[in-house]
C-alpha cells in the first residue's frame, strides 16, 4: 500500500492523504478537509477514491466528509468512539481490519487528543520500508497532539502503546505540518540535540509538500515525548516540580510546556 500526502491550501496547516493499492489503483481518503483537492490529487495519480477514513471529529478533519462522499459515493469509516459526533457508514473497533484493494490495514482506538480518536497502521511483512501510520492528531512529527478537548494522561498511555507497536521504519503521516515548529521546541529545551539540528536545517528549506517523511526511528532521536526517560526530559520536568519517577507526570508536564511555548 502506498500514500499520497498533500498539504491543503487555506487550511489549518492540514495534510490530507490518499492511501491506495498500487495493484488495483483504489484509494481511501483520510480526514478530507477539501474534497476538490483530494479528487484532483486522485485524478493526477490515476487512482479512484472508494473509501473515506476518519481519525476524529474535529471540524478540520471532517470538513468535507459529506461532500466527498456525495461526489465519489465512497462509504465513511470512523472510530466507534466518535459515534454521535459525525456520520459514518462503518464504525471501527480497536484492532479492526480494513481492506483496500489487495491490502489490509489495522485500525486502533487512540484516545487522548480527543476521547474519540483512531489511527490506521499498515505493516508490510515482506518489506518494512512500506510500513506506515496515519496518525491524525495523536502523533505529530517531533511532537504529539494537544489535549484541549482530551486528556494528557490518556494520551500518554496511547503514545506508549503506539511506540510498542510501530516498527523503526514506519513512516509517520500526521494530520498537520508542525515539523518545523516542533523541532524548534525540541531545540529550545535540548539545544545540543544533533538529530534535531540536522533535521531542522533540511526541512525548514522545504515547502510543506516537499517536507521529508519522517520514520519512527528518526522520531525517537528528537521527539521529546518519546524520550521521557532521558536525563534532559527528567531535568526539564523536575524544574516544573514533577516527580522524577513518574513517566506519566513527565509527559503531562512536557505537554504543558509545549502548550505555553
């Protein structure tokens, strides 16, 4: 399975994605902010949108779900935890399998950013360079989602679960282009991090559509939320009066720092 990523103009810095089967050229549109933008992307790459996958109910992720369904006839798949928040044809449970062309993808319930949130994980047993996660607003490059309508403690549990699930070569496709901002946050608190320095030098010269797709092994080097046991994060959060032995409290304190930055 392959991914087409596109930065949506005049959005909240949203990325929209098409996941597609190379053999059959059928595609799923993820969190459609702009139906027209996704339809044009599909036409340009000779794929046909036959499914719509939703990660959560925030407006910028479901803005054109109805319009895209009307234009394509594609059914809508969404986390069962989003019932009552949006309209869907199929409600997805934790660990539920979806099929797109000749490929299979796993849906996981990932609360935290919002009470109802899901992600889509693809694992290629033959070639792990093809592994990926469509993470919505749960995971971002060099960061994690906010908890303005969620819970930081629950998000921490979700991130721990995903960290144990993803392979080092998994590509991270998030719902927004926050990579430059998040790397600057890392370097503000961890200025000697060479991985963050080198990555920022490259990606800040790129447009959002050109931005390098980061892999999970890259994230582990500079994403502060994946380095909760590091001396740097322990020192940083101890300054906030956090118990040094509590991973969850360090996560919550770090999320608070990111909110204030």
